[in-house]
C-alpha cells in the first residue's frame, strides 16, 4: 500500500498517476486542485461541482530551475483536460511546448506525480 505525499489530490494506488479534480456540471470547466466554493467561470454553486479524474499529461507552458541544496525544476503544465498546474519536472533539457506525462516518484514511503517527457 502506497501513501500519498499530498492526500486527496491523486490516488496513490493507481497504476498511473491521475489527478483528482472537479468539473462544473453547468459549464463543464475542470479544476485542479479541486474547488469546493463554486465555479469561477460561470458562478454555479458548490453543489454543481463534481469530483472528476484529470489526466496527468499535457504540455510545458513555463519552467524554472531552482538551484538550492538539491536542484530541481518546477514547471507550469497546461493539462490536456484544461487546467494549468505547477508540478515537479524531471526532464533533462525541457522546452516550452514539450509533451509530458506524470510518473510516480517515491520518497520516504510516500508517492507523488512527477512529470517526464
């Protein structure tokens, strides 16, 4: 059994990472992380938001390398399902527009999605 580094945002037991978002029943807009306060696009009430799976794949929109104790790359990824998210990126030479998808990364018994080409 795997534990999620960020519970509620994805299913750590799934074979491939899928994010847990919400979809507005009125306008169909998809959100990640999930919203619980109503739709920002059409103003539908909280009751109109439904949990939905969000495919963890998309294109690199922007990225930055952070040079601290352990260097890492953070990216804005425009998901195929709509939302623009920030996530860890494990790509040696990333370029804007590159296609990426999430894979599991484990640390101290917890897993989280990391995006690769």
